[in-house]
C-alpha cells in the first residue's frame, strides 16, 4: 500500500538556526498537506500543495512539492522557540478524496 | 471557526468493556469524518473514513466489528471500541472535513484511552 516516509525523526537546533524536514511518498500524490502538532496538542493544518514543483511560503516557513509529486519539504528559516512541535506531512494519493496517509513526523526541539 | 470537539478527553476502562468516543463539528457540517489512532511519539494511523448516513470505510487491518463507527448526522460521529483490551490503549483522534477549504481536515483534541 501507499507509504509516506519522513526524515529526520528528530531534530535539535539552536534558536536562529534553520530546519528542514523531508517527505517522500511511494506513489504519486494528488496533493500533500503539512500539519503541526504541539506537545500534548492535536494536529493543526498548515498548508496544502497541489501543483508539481509548487513552492509556498508562510512567513519563515517554505513548503515545496516535487516535480514528480512524490516528495515534499518544509524549511523553517531562523527557528524560534515557538516552532517547537512535531511536523507531519500527509499525502492524498486517492484523487483528492481527503483520505490522508501521514508521515512519521519530525519532532523539532529549539534550544534558546 | 471550524472547531471540532471530542468527548471524553480521556477515559480509563476495564478490559472487556466497551467505550464510546464522540466527535462533533461545532460550527460547520462535516461531510466526512476520519478516525485516527496515534501511539506515543508516533504518527497518525488512519483507521476509517465515515460519511454521514453511510457505512464507514475501514483501512486494511482495522477490525470493523471491534471499532464501530456511526455517523448519524453531519455534525456527529461516534467510535465505539468494543470488548476493549490493553493493546487498544491509545490516543484516538477524529477529524472533520467540510468546514472551509474542502481539502482541509480539522482535528479534534483527541481522546486518551487506557484499558486496564
């Protein structure tokens, strides 16, 4: 079945450093979504990418969708302590039906 | 807007008993609701997809007779864990779609189930 792999599993950075998490699907995706889950909280939607090669920015966060629509990345510039949490990518390979397969997540720790 | 609630937030039950978890969309009509399971420090595993008024679609490996899902209205879906065992202990999270952007899922706060 469809699998979504995400690396790294954990990342510790000093405040101000950059951070990147990578997501790779075993199959071509119709779209990919990114979520953030704070410790003890529930996932919160960040963004959706649909088009091949798409790049979207949200302040310090940059999201990319690969040309083949099988991989994606999230890059955070100049991390802050508020960026702490687990970032999940979630792929929709079933034709925009909303059924998502989540990656394992990358847990980000930021040292002040 | 687009708030999803879950009840209870945590529950402890004895082995062999059944537990019902409710998922409600408070300010929108959810055409589809999803149920996930999350183990500590792990990812969300999709258990089933439910549409109002129809039978839920279960993912491979998820026992439909053990995890009963009812989606009786556009604002309420329930998950009943029947004859619970300690290995069913987990964090169960629901999400609902239909609150704004069609593709966006709004997640509930989750229910922590502990089976003793």
